[in-house]
C-alpha cells in the first residue's frame, strides 16, 4: 500500500517554515528558562 508521493515545492516550503518556527520557539523558551534560572540563583535567601 506504499505510494511514491511527490511532495513538491509547496510541501517542502511548508516543512521548512515549520522547522524554522520550531527552532525559534525552542530558542525563545531556552532564553526564558536561562533567565529564570539566573534570577533564582541571584536571589538572596
């Protein structure tokens, strides 16, 4: 039941956009996480 499906330019463009979006989200969350950790470390106890 396997077909040879040609994705085409629209499919590869969509995949590229999704990969870039996920990379930006991961970078954003990583920056937020590191700021939170740094703030927790700097807080006097």
